[in-house]
C-alpha cells in the first residue's frame, strides 16, 4: 500500500502533467521544456530523431524515454505492443529487416555500446524508395530513432556488447516479415565497417529490386 507521502507525490505529478497538457493545448505548440523530449523530423518523410531531456546530478540521471502524448502531438501516433532487446559484438551487422503484415513501426535506442543504425525506404509508391538515413546511437547521445512502417532497418555494432532496445507498435509476425541485402547496390549504404559478421539469412537476402517486383 502506498504511503501518504507517495500518494502526495503522485498527486503533484498528475496535477503538473495536466497543467502542462492544458498549456500545450492553449498555445498549440510543442515546447521541449514542457514535453520533456525533442522530436526532430529527418530527411526522409516519417523518420524522426527523439532527444529526451535529461535531469542529472551527482547521483546519476532520470529521463523520459517514451510519452504517447508527445509522440501523438508530433504527428507520430504510437502504441507500444512489444519491447525487445538485442545483444551484439563489434562488427556484427543485422539487417535489413522489415515487417509488412501487419505493418510494423518501431522506436530504437542503444542502451550499451554504440551502433550505426540505418532505415531504408521500401514503400513501393514512395518518391524516395531506396533512400536511406543513418544515425549513430549510443548511451552518451541518448537519442531514440523513430522508424515508421514501410522502412527496412539494420545496424552494425561499433563496439563489443552493444545492446539495442526496440519498441514495436505491432506484434512480430515471422510470416509477414522479410529482408533485403545489407549491401544492395541500388541502396548503396555507406557502412562504417568492412567484412561484417552476418547471419546465414542476412547473407542470402533478396535485393530491393526483388522486393519491389513482388
């Protein structure tokens, strides 16, 4: 059972959150100091970089990683259905993977190590199909990468013991998921490593041209 002190603290947080929401509605703006995270659209439509506001002192820090209202206000409606994690050694490359049935959007972040994370536009009717965007993610930057459905994703680990967290808005369906070759010449990603460590599945992935012809 919560103590009276804990109940009071909870009430203060609820009142503060309601006040912030009312101010946002009145001002019709996204103030990073109020929403506690900054959402920045990237070059390819739909992709976004999320930078949390970090509250730190000599003890450590606290930050908000996900806020449904903030994402919705930024035009990125998202419900977390699955929360997964991968662990990779340096030079491991995973990708390029995507799920089309049901369509799957994701948010990714690195909680240990460092990764070069890529999103590739595989939307068949998109004017930027085959275009890609990369972010270098690490616990130091604390950046989150929002990737909507229709993008294939992949990464290479730049350090040993790299841990990546994934937030999915749909359940994983292996029957509705596929992959594209990490070194597809039409996409031409500038990977920062040579001779990556690949799974057998990723080494034999289809080309972007094959996917578009399906």
